[in-house]
């Protein structure tokens, strides 16, 4: 992750969608199928909500992590070269 503290890049958002939404969605569908539930909207609605919550959580984690992968730590100040 190269984004600075409190920012998100396009790659962060794409990774969040791929990693968290699809994983949470597939896990939820798998669990529904294991118990023999039909895949109706009423059965899938909590799964989709959980998948969206996973995306939001992942994005918040990325926004609160600096470019050196340190959580809740501001970017280190680089000294400005004097001419």
C-alpha cells in the first residue's frame, strides 16, 4: 500500500472490493448452502450487508494506515533540502 495516512488510492479501493466483498459474499453463500437454505433475497440480504460492512472496515483500516503500513501513525516528515 502506497497511500498516505488518511487517504485512499484507486488500488486500495479495488483491492477492498475484490478481497473483502467477494470473500464475504462467497463465505455467506457457502454457509447458506451448507444448511440447505434456498438462495432467496431474504436469505442473501444479511450476507450482502455483511460483505458491504467488510469492505467498509477494510477501507477504514487502509485509510488509517500510513504508507509504511503503520496503523494510526502519521507520515514521517522528510527534511526539505536547503539550496
